[in-house]
C-alpha cells in the first residue's frame, strides 16, 4: 500500500493530475468505491494548490472519519463469563486468532477458556488442543461430529461454573452464501443465549487481508445472519493491504478490533486506526 500511495503522490507532483488513474489505484488498493470517491472529491476541491503533503493528510483524515472510533478494550463482565464467538469463511485464521486472543487476554491476567466448536473438520479440535496446550489455557471439546451448539453450551456451562472471565468459541469455516451453514451459526448464537441472554457478547468475523474486497461480501452475509461486533483482520504481514476495513466500516459500521500479523502466539495486536492510516499512507 505504501508503494501505491507513493506512486499517486509522484503523479500529483507532476503538472497535471490524472484523476482517473488515482481513482483506479485507490480502488485496486481495496479502499472501496465510496471512500475513493470521497478522497477524490476532497482532493479536487483543493484544486491546483494540492501538494503531496496535503494529499496524505486529506487521505488520512478521510479514512479516519469513516473508521468508527475503537471500542474500549475487551474487559470481563462483573458476574458472568464474556463469550466471544469467532466466525468466518474457511481458512481465514479463526482457530489461530482464537488461540492468540486467548493468550492476549491471559497476558492481561484474565482467566480464559477455549471451546472447540469446529466439529466438522476432523483435525480442527486437535489443532486447537495444540494451541491450548502451548498457551496453557483449558479447552472444552466435544466428540467428533457433535453439534457445535452443544459444545458451545457445555463450554459456557463449564466457564460459568469455573468463574472464567472469557470463553472463546472457535467455529468451523463456513461459506457465507450457504444458507444451512449460516443457520447453524444462528443456532449457536441462540443456544449461548439460553444461559445468558446477552451471550455471545462479542461475535468477531475473521477476514483474511489477502482476499481483498471479498471480505466485504463476507461481512455482509455474516452480519445479516448474526450481528457482528467486530473484525479480526489476519495476514496483514502478507501482501494484503487491509483497505477493505474502510469499506466494511463505511457500509456496516463494524469496527476492526484486532489484527493478525503472523503465525506466532504474540502476533495479534489490538487495532489502532491511527497506526492503520499511517501504515497505508
Ligand atoms: N502470515 C499469517 N498467517 C496466519 C495469520 N493468521 C493465521 N494464519 C495462518 O493461516 C492458516 C489458516 O489458519 P487457521 O487458524 O487454521 O484458519 P481457520 O480459519 O481456523 O481455518 P478453517 O478452520 O479450516 O476454516 C494457518 O496456516 C495459520 O498459521 C496471520 O495473521 N498471518
Ligand atoms: Mg479453524
């Protein structure tokens, strides 16, 4: 992304600004059409006096206006377990992010439990068990092909009994356009609500930054099925630009809560809008 903007600013320093070319570059950077249009309009308003510094400032300001302010850091409930449901399409980094998030919260001295509610893929429970052992967090697992809702319910019961601050439920990858899979997600949500009507307290959609604007379609479908409270954007250490965060925020006001920047335990960071705009510009 940094390269992309450098190119734009090189163009801006020329005598004549090629707006079409700039617009195309922004769209290719996953920023999204509404945001691109806003930026271009603002730049056009400034007309001939525009210099590269103005352009950077305007781009950053416009992006920050669209990204919702960061919600407060995750904190436990006074008398219950805060349940976090981790959802998303296949392979985006749900299991890894669930484990990293458990570790993140544990480092803050909170008690955490994990639930292996991906009962669909045979190796999924084992994968989470390896993580749970590594970060030393208890894992509640059901039998193979068990109903994911019942695993979540059992895990919630165990977490409440143990007085755990947080329960993080890893779920199976599901294609956002498959009706029955989205219905299963609604069932998990309803089941968790039986013991505590406010549960799940957070539903995080995990999106892979390398899939570009496809993440917008995923966010739409998942948000429709089950109201999302945040995004975890993974693989930002790769070629992904992360610009889709802006389109998702613009359309659905879903804040990005965490970013994944690698495969190791500590490679999960709280999302900071200011760092984000400085990173892309
Ligand atoms: N580079 C990088 N790799 C990541 C990141 N997050 C996850 N991965 C890798 O992405 C791959 C898939 O991660 P998983 O956590 O298994 O993804 P998942 O969404 O649980 O996959 P399914 O359960 O099959 O849907 C693994 O190889 C992870 O190590 C990240 O932030 N950066
Ligand atoms: Mg998984």
